[in-house]
C-alpha cells in the first residue's frame, strides 16, 4: 500500500475519462507544479473539499442572517400592533428562551442539525442584535418626540 507522509493510507480506485486525464497529464508536464498526476488529482480533491467546507460555513452565516431578519420583522410587527414592545421582549430570560426555541424550530424545519455551541452563539448574536434594535428604536422615539 502507498505511503503518505510516512504513514500507510488505504487507497481507492477511481475511473476518470481518458480525455480529462490527458489534460491532467498535460498540465503536470507543462507547468511542473506537481510531480505526477496522482499529486495533481489529490490536490484538486482537497481543494474541492475545502470549498464545500467554506460553503457550509457561509450557509451557516446565511441561517444567522435569516434568523435575525425574521426576528427584526417580528419585533417591528409587534411594535406596530401594540405601539410598544411586548413584555417578552423586555425580560431578557424570557426573550432568550423564545429565541432559542425559534432557532431550534427553524433549524428543524430546514432539516439542519445545530450543535449546542452554535445554538449558544446564535442566541448571543441575536440578543446583541436585539439590544441594537432597542437602541435604534429609542433613538427614533426621541426624534419623534422632538418633531
């Protein structure tokens, strides 16, 4: 079995179309960046795997943005309906629990698994976001009173 960085690694066979492998051989030969086609193919696979890892992380960020946007919309609708923030927006413990439930429910609906660590991070982000919303609303209230 071939060795990789001084340790034995199990290998798997892959069938690659000849025209594509001919192109790989040409690149290896002309550019000299890789010792052989095996090194080129392994490098290409590693790069592709890394891209998928980054994509997954960015999708996580998109989830965070979606949760925040939903939370903001809910806050605005509540304020418009009640002309003030609902009680559960003013009590931090209740708000935190509602946010956690919302994140878990939303993740489940999208078929996502969320770790406790990520749940805590998202909850913290949204609570901080909520504070900024309250600051913004209090500034708006002050402006409205002046007018």
